[in-house]
C-alpha cells in the first residue's frame, strides 16, 4: 500500500504534539550540578565541568525522554521535517564553538558565558516550529541574563550564570508543560480526522 506524504502543515501539527521537556530537564539538572559544585573547584576543574556537563546534556536528555514519553530513538517514532530542522539548528549552534574555543584559550572565564549562550540558541527554531513564544523568551532572557551576571559577578561567574540558566529553564519547563496539555486537550476535544502517515526516514 502506497502512503501519501504529509504536508508541511500536517508535519508541524504532528511535531507540536510532542512534550519537549526531556532536553530542558537534562539541561536544568546539569547546570544546577555545575553551579552547586563550582565553589568547591578551581578554575581548571570548573572549565572541565562546563565542557563535560554541557556535552552530556543531549545523552541525559535522550535517557530522560523514555521517562517523559518522548522516546527519542523509539522504532515507532515518526520524525518530521521539523525534527530535522531542529537537528540542523543544533548543529549550526555547535559550529559557533569554532569561535568560542579559541577565545576560551585566551580567557577561560569566557567559557560559562559562551557555553551558556550557545547552548540556548536552539530554542529559537523550536519556538518558530511549534508556533509558541517559549523559545524566543528562553533564548532572549537567558542571553541577556548571562551577559549581565558575567559582568556583575566577576568572582562567581559560573555560579551566577548557572543560576540564571536554571531559573529560565524552570519557567520554560512550566510553560512547555502547559502548552503540551493545551495542545492535547484541544486535539482530544476536536473531531478526529484520519491522517495517513508516511514511513519514518
């Protein structure tokens, strides 16, 4: 039986039904751990905790996705063009590390600033894809907050930046969960239309 490919609008509707909290939960846990452990570390250990911690967010998020119901690598998961768009946005953000790493070699105190901002850029395409303001809010407030505390707390930059990121994550998680419930309540309350889904690529 031949399947009919989904239109972009159908793919977007399918993409919007996801919960999107596994990765933010992972980010919250990692940045909270980085911030809490920073006062007990020297500068070199803090720098390594930032590199290793932010690098582990994806893997921790993938594991948490099986608890949140998102199941990133489940065989039955149907990926859309919007999933691929988000992945491309993530790769694009990582490419900016080509600038961040040489700068960090000159001044290691820029590491929490650059990592904190760069790892938050992926929220922008997410916001566009799900047609919700949460991603714009997250990236904008996170970026501004990080820059402010980087200047305001020169002796505790890792702790201050971690506090900003965790706080923004906390608000974003609440908003995402409310959005998810509203989307699914609206979906369950409307007449169900049969949708022919394409085979996942």
